[in-house]
C-alpha cells in the first residue's frame, strides 16, 4: 500500500491509519510505503526516489502481489503514478484509491498530454476506488463506472458518552471549512433537526 505518512495531517492519512488501527495491515500482510515527506524540494525528491527504488526492489524480488495506491490530484497523482507504471511493467494489479474531491477539475485543467497520461494510468488500474457513488459519475470523463468501486471512508467509532436529560450536545467537525467538505450540509441538517 502506498500513500501519505501514517502520522500525517489530512484525510488520506486518517483513512490509512484507520485501516492500520483496525487490523487490516496485519490481517492482509500489508507493507506500507510513503514517498511523501515534509521539507524542501531536495528532501522531498530524495525520499520519493528512495521509496521508488525500494518498491522496484520489492517487485523484482517477487514480494508484491497487489498494489493499493492512495492518490489525490496534483503532485500526489504525479508522484504516485510512477508506482502505477512500475506495477504495470511487472504485471501486478493496481487499485487506485482516489481521495481528492477536486480530481475532475485537476483532470479538466490539465493540458491534453497530461489528460492522456492520467486517463491511461487510471484505465490500466484493476479498480479505481472512489468515496461515493456520485464520484463515479464525476470521474466518468476519465474512467468508466464499471472500473470503479464506491467505498466510503472508515470512521473510528468511539463509545457515546451517557447524556443527562437536557444536557447540551456538542459536535466536532474535523476538516477544512469549505463547501467540498460537506460542512454546509451538516449545518442545514442540524437546523432541520
């Protein structure tokens, strides 16, 4: 599995950490690689290159049966597409797990050569995982719906505290306060309730 650092900030790191914490890594024998680091351009390039070579070694040694890549738009796609094509070269199935809600916009504003590359990368994937059924139609210009699987992000379940009659209820929203994160729909739903 390839993605952002497990201790990183953001939704992708939270999703992958939830898989790990839920026992998925241990149960399925997953080796996790992250070509992402904080720092300057030289450090980022050095870490990404080292992880690409580590992945190549694992492929050559026959230690890779399936590759699950967590990707968003922009540099996340470009950096992780290298893993896709290395896996394709070794005829390993790839699951592309698209997290970025702005992926269709990223695709649309890319130059023609980049759109061909993005589409070719995604079409070669065994499956493209999206976060909801509506995302399948949004990605329809890039990859056919029959190649996609809708799978919502896991949620860490905490036990609900006992609430005394009349006690105030508090909700916590973790995410950027923007329309794409659904905060406006939450506020409208709370107002209706």
